[in-house]
């Protein structure tokens, strides 16, 4: 599902979203990572987030080059947010119309429960990572980068007519996903690579009433 557009299809943070591009050190860009440079930057940020910071045991990690990538990267779109010449965040979106993606997630997501939905109308978002910054503005910059990523992920789903968006996450990331409108649809499972529970969540893309009810930042009026 590699996009034919390298940028310009995702909304930037605006005043209605509680901030502006001026809030980041440099004008930001949210785009699909197509160039080798962008993809390597995303893989490097993932490695730092998952292997170094979270100390996850991932066999696909390239420790020599400090990169984290796998076969699903060629089956989906890698979204990145860049500011100040650096990639500040990344997330991957894969449509379940991809046989490779469907095979990977069939059991963990109980896809048989969703047989009434076409695979092309379902997506999985994964490899969410944000850069940690040492300066005093780090927390605010991370919050804005996070909002950009989630809103870009939502826009990406709408662009591809996605009805259901799945995400598996750690307990630490779960509150963030719930804030944006994801809901747990199954009991957590043990993730050996993470040494903790893996939470299975689902975002119903067109359930605007629910997004309004919880004040999801996905909607500009709630941001």
C-alpha cells in the first residue's frame, strides 16, 4: 500500500488544534516516508524507542546499524512528522487487504470476528514512536508531534476508505490510544518481546458521536 504521494495529504496542526507549526522548532512536515533517507530515519527512531528505551527483545532489530524494520514495511505506509530537520515521530499503517499483513494479525486480532468487513476497509497501525528531547520544550513538542501523527493516521485511513483501524499496544501507550478514540475489544495477551501485556484496540473511523463524546483530539473542535 505504498502511497504515491510523498507529502501534502495530511493536515498540519493549526490554531483550532491547540497549536501551530510555530510551536515546533521548525516548520513541521507530516508525510509518507518514501525516500530511503526518510525510511531509515523512521527505522532509527523506532529502534531507539522500542529497543533502547523500552528494552524490548525483538529478533528483527538490526543492532549493528540500530534500525528496526520488518516485512510489513513494504506492505504499508510509514508516516513521519519532521521538524527542525529531524524526524520527531513515526507510525506505520497497513491495510488488511495485504495477505502478508492479514497473516501476521489474523490470530492476535481475531479477524474472523470481522468477516462482515472487507479486508480493504480495515487497517492496522503499529510501530508508533516519538523522539525524546532534552530541552525544556520537549514535553510540549512531543505532545504536538503526537497529535500530528494521530491526526495524520486518521486522515490516512479516511483517504483509503478504512472503516476499522486496529492497534496493539503496551499498557503505557493504552491511555493515549483511548484518549484518541480507540477501544479495547479483547482481553490483553502476553507479549514475550515486551515482557508485559499487549492491549488490542480498535478505532471505528466513522463513529463521530463517540469521538465527540470523549472529546477526541482527532476532531479539530475537541483539540
